[in-house]
C-alpha cells in the first residue's frame, strides 16, 4: 500500500464517513458578502453561518450546537455557556490532559511532533515541548506526573518530578510495541494503554522496516527522520493489545487483538470497576483486522483482568456509522465521547451509564479526544483537527485528568 494511501486511510477511518461531507451539510442561503471570508468553517444550525474564534460575535445561549436529546442531559449543562474555539494553529491535535498542580492543559500535535500547553490564568496556548517524538495520548497520574504515548519510539513514558524520563513500557514478550495511542492512570499506581498501529507510518511516527506489516514491500524509506534524533523505536509491528502496567513494572495484555481488534480510546468508570475501550477501523498493516467502530465495556476483576465483555454502544446515529476516538467519564458515570462523521453529526456524543445517547455537541470538525479541566474540572476541552474547543458544563470529570 502506498504511503499516501495509508495516511488517507488512517484519517478516513478515524473520521468515519468524513466530517466535511457536503451531502449532509445543512442547506441555507449563502452568507452576506461582508462576512463570507470570515465565516469558515460553517455552522450547522444558523444562517448566516456561525463564526468561531476570538473575534467572533457573541453566540446565542443556550448554545444551539449543544443538543439535548434526553432531559437528563440538561442537568449536565450550564445554560449560560457557549462553545468557543480557543486555538486553531495545530495540525492534528490529540491527548488533552489537565494538570491540577500546574493549572494547565497539555495537548499533542501528533503530525508536527510537538506538545502545547493551554494556560488557565491567561488562556494562552504556548509551545511546551518542541519535540515530542510524535506523542499522542497523555494523562496525569495520581501523583501529578505526566504520562505520554510516543509514536516515534513506540513507547509509553512518564515524566518524573525531577524532570527525568522513565520508560513505562516499550516491549511486550520481547517484541517492540506498535504505537501506544491512549493512556489512563489507575489509583493503584498501574497504567493502562492501547497499542494499535496509527504511528506505524511516517506521518505520525515511522514505518516498519522492510517486510513489516506497515511496510511489506519496503518502498517506504523508514529510517528518514531518525538521523535527527539518533535512535528509532520498534521496527516491526506486532498484534494489537490493550495493556496494563503494574506498579512493579510488569506489563500484561488485558485484551488481545482477537478479543478487541484495533483498540483506540479508553477510560475508566468513576469507581474504576469498569473499563471502556473503543474498537476503531482498519489501520496501516492491519492485515484485515477491522474493528467495529463501537464502544465496549468490561468489568475490572480483583486480579486486574477484564471480564463480562459487552457492547456499550455501536455508535450508529440516524443511520450513519460514526467514528469514535477518545472519551472520558464524568462523576455521574456519563460517557463523553469524541466522534467524527458528517458535518452536523460530528463532535461529541454523551451517553448515560446505561448506554443511552442523551446529548450531542456539534462542531465543524470531528473530535479526536477530549477531557475535563479547569480548577473545578467543569470545563470540557475538545481537540478537533487543528483546533481546541471548550465548553463550561455543570458536571465534573472523573479520574486524575
């Protein structure tokens, strides 16, 4: 498969059926000439189209793009709040995580291999790490240490309080990892993460050596870029897994590729008795292993294994298969999930603990990942393409970040 095709496939799978599908855009009159150049991207509810950014006029409240499906969702909303685009200078933003000690939000730009920081006091977004080795998912553990998934080195790392880096995991059963994608911390000190293969391409990491699943015919010049760093991560893709790393450092596969193919986003329920995992679509070198684009939930057993597997939601809405990516639970057990799909449907889906869709947040781009932040954890931060959005809510995020 050609490299360009693989990259497009990755984006097509993450974004479901394409967030910018013109066929499902809401019809309406063209915006007046005086705002035609500033009304991009279009809103799905208003004419003229909604404008975004710091120079946009005040929006309506309650926000027309925060859609109540079930009355219970209204209880989770702050009626005077509206959606805001905080920043739009990224390329493909992922892994938002809130630092309670630093009072900032960390986020990764997987394509440009940088990490940025949103400062609570000023609202500025500043460059945090100019080289992140194509980091994707991030979280903060219960000691306030940042944990990141690095695609280029195909590993999970932890930044210690003294500034040193500790490698949490880079191998399983003597084989290198693929490209750790999303990561969550458990109060018992363990670290749980998914290991699909989205980073086994030169856009968000590096390809396999010739003969590997992500470079079977050897056409990709897989070492290009490593001369800038002096090292490279694993060189041959293995099967997908969802892992748990014990505080002792032992790594265990809690889900195999057969049990849940192509794992992507994951999160715990507020009591940590359940683990939600997303099964995404086919990836580079996947050898036909397709996920079902659903959200699955498992019971966390006393011995740290997973049991009672069941489908939480198939992520189909109005006859369209949506593409879930990252998710978080709030303190009441509701699941907030970033989704991609046609314009008008993409954004965030919110499910109650029973798996019923109770509300939606419509954005002009599909949401890759999200988290709750702010000093009270009552601000929802959403990464969508090159942009970071926020919304004040009437609930709080569960977990450490």
